[in-house]
C-alpha cells in the first residue's frame, strides 16, 4: 500500500484536477474512504468530500464499518452546484477536495468548472465517476479500462473535440480495475466474484504512457476474503 499512499500524498501536494474511474462495484468509493483517512493520519490533511449520493451520516457510517476513522473529515451532502461547492471550500479551508460522483453534477461544463476551483484555490480536486459496465469486461483477464472508455461518461451532446478538451483538464486520470465475473440480465448488470488483486492505471497525460500500481484490497477493507462472494 506504500505506493498508493505516496501517490495520493503527492496528489495532495500538487494542485490540479484528478479523475478516479471504474465500472460500478469495484470499490472506487471504498478506495476514496481509505485515502481520506490515510491523508489525515499521515499528513494531518483536512479532506472535504462532496457526497452526491450518500448522506454525511451514511458516508461516515460506511467508513466506520470498513474500519476507517472519520476524525478530521468533512462530508457535505447538499452542495450540488459548483457555486455551493466554492462556498463550502471557503468555509472549511480543506487541503484536498473529493467529488463523488461527477455524473450527479447536472452541469454540462462541470469538468471545466472543477478545474477552475482547483486553480482558483490552489487545491487538488479528485472526482469519481462510473465507466460503462462493459469497460474492461469483454476480456476481464487481458483487457483493462483505457482513456477512450471515458467517452461513455460524458454528456452525449458533446462533440469529440469537447470530450478531448475535458480530458486535457485533468492532471491525472486513474482507472481502477479488479478481475471479476459479470451477471447480465435484461436491463441489469453487476460485478461479482471480485478479486482483491487490484490495479490502478495512472495516466498523467493524453499522450503519456500509463503506469500501474498493483495492490491488495483486503489490506484496507476489513473483512474481505480473497474473493468476494456473490
């Protein structure tokens, strides 16, 4: 886990917009929770989380259930507009900001505006979003999510040029992958038998060669076995 710790400590020290993406169910939010409490313990950070799906109570309850501490962590669950987020940042003066999840912000230019927040406040902003469910799934052993998969997360009214402009706003994009099986039915899909051996692909620029950190989810999620049950 040392590489994961060092990566996010470095992100906190380097203001910019960062993306954390995966298909649903692979532990993106749990990784975020680990990062928050790790930064508090290791760097005395003051994380601010904009939780657009879970309430403040639900978020912190989940953290405690996973064995994470919540001291020093602020969760805002009612700031749905970018202007509201700015007011919260000015109120709490965080050292790092998390937005979970990007697609719930109903603003077509959300990425540009969040990039503006990172610039105006000289702060790192990490946003999460779900990839399309078949990203990395057509061949779960050899295929991994790639930057192009992000096109399915953007507004379908955007052009390819606008999509590329969004990508250029990110300092780094991180793609989380864990081998898994996939249940399909009409209108339903979900991952199960999710392997604890995880990969975090790190892309620091559209034309840069990605790097990968391998780690074990069971090191920071209490109670997980080698393979999660269905």
